[in-house]
C-alpha cells in the first residue's frame, strides 16, 4: 500500500479548513453555501472545456495525476544515493574486469525504471559517447514533455473554473431578475445563491486544479533532473572513465551529505 504525502494532505486540510472556519464563525446558515446545481454547472463546464481543449487520454491522465498528488514521489535523496551507487559500482566492475564484468553487475542490479533500463541497454550495445548522449537526451526530453501535458491540462482547467463560476452567477442573476415581480425580500437570498457558483469556481481553481498542476510539474522536473544525472553516469561508463572520475562527477549531483568515497584512487 502506497503511503500518503502528509504535507500535501495538510495543505488541502488547511486551505479548505480556513474557508469552513470563516463560514462557521460568521453565520449559522451553513446550508446556503451548498448548491448542487451550481456546483455541477462549474465542475461540468470545466471538464467539458478540458475535453474540448485536449485529447481524451490526456484529460484522463490528468485526472489520475490529480488524484495522485497525495502519493509521495519515490525520488528522494536516498533513492538518488542508491542509484548513483549503482553507477559507481558498475564503473568499479568495468575498471577491474572489463565490459563483461560490468554487464554481469548490471544484470544483477535490482531496478525496474524504464529510463535506466533503456539507458543500460544502449550502454551494453556499445554506442559511442555522442550517439549515446543524443539518444538518452531525446528519451528524457520527450518523456518530460509527454508527462508535462497533464500539468498543462490541470492548469488550463484551473483557468476555466472561475469563468464557469461567473457563467453560473450570470444564469442565477437572470433567473432572479425574471422573478422580480415576486417577493422583494427574496432578492438578497437569490443574489447570494447566484454568487455561489463564482465561489465554487475560485475554490476549484485556487485550491484544486492549479496547485495540482504545480505538484505534477514539480514531480516531472524532479524526474527529469534524476534522468539527466543517470544519463551523465551512463555516458561516463561508455567512455570507460576511471571509477574515481565517475564517482567525483556523480557526487556533483548529490547533496554533500550523500557523497560517495568508495572508488579507489590511483596514486
């Protein structure tokens, strides 16, 4: 079972909690903030505009990423330390036993990441420095761009939501004005209900869609950084660099408290 990001959950609780606290402390009529038709108009219009703007599979992926913002990313200083350790170990094995020894070490390593799997496959196919760099850079950049589409979708929905809230408000005001011939005392209540949709649109935009878009963007940028780091390590291995050179270059990507000192230095 995957854990939950307590920091993200705390932000969600804090954002909506402060909103609810403001309601509770200022009025006893809580039900006036609940309007199902207005909410459906805002959320339905936002999703409809998203489906018009983007392909269906991207909208579906974006909604999955929206639900997944509570799941912490598996890339952290410890995981980077482990993967850098693999690169250095492969360099040590390559320096001592050659390409066959490094190939055995790679096969024995326990990893399932698609980018690293692709990179090691190219490495063992004996591609040269420039060829390897070109293919790996294409792989990491295209992966990044594909994954960033979900962030664009969520950000666009965040821009749409307030507009549909305003549309709901206009619809409510038109209905209210059409009923002006009735009880004048109901005008204030009708106006309050009409404004609810604007509130829904702003809440969805500022506390759901836009923060989720930034969270997805952050995850993709961290993954891209990690892939760049692994790309540089694989290129060093393809160049048959000494394990100490590999270690020093890979340490430059890590926090100083996670630096390696395991490769044997010549002289």
